[in-house]
C-alpha cells in the first residue's frame, strides 16, 4: 500500500473485499509503469519504434481494462451512471462489453427516450468498430419499430457510415440526409 492510499484510507481489494495479491497488484500497475519507464528512454533516431511501443502498451492494457470493467456491478446504476459507464467502455475499446451493457440498458431504461436515442447510436457505432457494419444495420432494423421516436442525428450518422462500410452508398446517402435534416 502506498503512503497516499494509507493517508486517505484507500484499500485496493478484489470483488470479495480481500486485498489483491502481489501478482495482481503488479499486473494492475504495469501499464502505468510502462509509461513512466519508457518516458525519455533513448531510442534510435528512427521514429518507427514509437508506434510499436504505443500499440504494445495499448494492447497489453486492454486485457487489464477488461478485467477491471468485468467486475463492475452496473445493475445498480441510474440512467446517467449507466450512460457514462457505457461511454467509458466504448472509449476504452471494449466494444463487445459496450454492446452487451447497452442492450441491458435498453431493457432497463426503455422509457427514457434520450437514453435510448444515445445508446442506439453507441451500439451501432460499437458494431462498426468491430467490423460488423451489417449487424449494426440489422440491430437498428430490429429496434426501429419500437424506438422510431428516439431517432436522432447521431444514430443516422452511424447508420450512414455502416451503409458505406458495406458498400450501399445510395442508402448511406439517404440515411445521411435524414441525419442532416434533424
């Protein structure tokens, strides 16, 4: 435990409120340590190595982020907390988790139009991010009768991009026109 955590009475624990093991503590700190250790590291004049270092750090960090977010009990979140959590998942690149939690949110807060509209756009965007543009379109088609009143520019922009992804440019243009008209 660091001095700062001791002063503020903060404990790092697992989901059962037990102190984490040394191995988990090291794994937890490793992405941050990599940034510190690599800061100012003399590297050859070639900048080809920098993208590899950054990509390696990001790829190594994703499993740690997945482990962290997988233990969050989002079932107790209110609508705003859940929306924030879903955005954090998407920003962290955890697209499958983003989709799954978003679908949970659609069921729980189906009566909150603003929430539904933003979440529909996030889901279609997340599907596109994992290379499933057609699934994004099919997802919207399966929900559009129930949530047509929640349509918004973000959703139609994401759908227009999905249509572009699959090469259906005519429908992409029509969908983008709907977005611009809103």
